[in-house]
């Protein structure tokens, strides 16, 4: 079982944020490096995370949600620069025996992210 799962819902349009790019980065020795980059699938999950060969280890992580690109691809008019271009959410994994599920609810103007069950 992978340590992390991410589920993204576009609450502005009442659907999952299908095709939105999401990057997961890990901080080691003060440097951020990409662990995986993928898109939200039809079920709302970032499937690329499941493809990571090893479960994520303990440490600090960052989600990068490409919000403006997603909404522009849907035809949503956004200002330039957009209010949320790439939204960053930092979190930590302390217990690698537990699963960390991050539900994300977003609009072009804000988001909510928390650790779910």
C-alpha cells in the first residue's frame, strides 16, 4: 500500500478535477525534489502516486496543484496573473505504517486540504 493518496474535487463545477496536474515533492537536506507528477483521473485520484515503486518515507512533502492551467483548460476566464497559479500545500509524513489521504476541494479562488481517512 502506498503511504499517500490525493483526491481533488473541483467544487466550483461539482466534479472531480480531471486532468489537473499535481506534483509531489520531498524535502531532503534543504532541497525539494520531485517524487512524482501526474494528473487527476476520472475517479478524482492522482493515479501516478500509486505507480511510485516504494511507499513514501517519513519527512516533509509538498503538493503542487496546477490550478490556473486546469481552470483555463476548462474555459474559465482568469485574471493575469491568476489568483492561484500553482497552489502549494506542505505536509509531513511521520508514521509510514499509516496511510495519508489528502482530499483537496478547490475553486479558482481558494482551496481546502486536510488529512482524511
